[in-house]
């Protein structure tokens, strides 16, 4: 059921159907809520879990944004080895959500595959089905933004940019 729901979320985001349900959202609060949700998991794993945010609101799809941010944070905690940092930065075009970890990262030549459906790049087992980053990427495009995966030296930095409107 979770896989089917994720595929529906991706299809809706890619088709733009969800644009009709966009509203003014406090992006900072959405990211804060996701951070709070995953804080016990980070603590259980012994990770330093940082949060820094500027206040920013955008026109967006609240549930899909929460899912996208949760996917980024969950991946960072899953692969992080000592620290995960979450930031929200306001800019002239909208906002960026940055989630960085110090895990093994994703080699640059595999990053394009990492956002494809059912691809698990660097996965260490059968956990998940490879839809998490595909949902984040679809969410970014729905919000007229982009998902960029970068080297965090060590680890991965996921940069989710979102347009203000």
C-alpha cells in the first residue's frame, strides 16, 4: 500500500494535478515538524542532529512537501554516521531546504539514477523500494524547483529548491 501511495504521489506531482490544491504554507514549520518527527531516530542512532532555519513561506502542497522533506531526512539518518544537518534558507526566488549527512554519499556518476523510480543507489539491503528520492524530485518540479545531490565531503548534501509561487 505504501509503494502504491508513493507512486500515486509521484504521478500527481508529475502531472501537475496537485497544483490545484496548493496554498500558502509555512515552509519553515513543515521542515521543523519533519525534524521533530525524526529527532528520536537520530538520537537513537547517536547522531548529532542540527536544525537551522530562516522564516519562509511559499505557495505549496503541504502533504507532498512534508513527504519530500521526511524522505530526505530519513535517508540522511539512515546513511549518516555521525551528523545530519537540516537547513531552510530563504532566497529571492523562494527557498532551499538542505539536508546533509556524513555517510558514504552517492558518487557523482550515480546521482542521476538515484532519483529514478525503483533505483537504490548504494543501498545496503532490501530496505525500501527506491521511491524516496523520486518523490522528492517530483515534488521539486511541481513546486518549480529542483533537487540537486552534491558531495558533502564526506557524505551527501541534498539541496531542494522551491519557488515562492
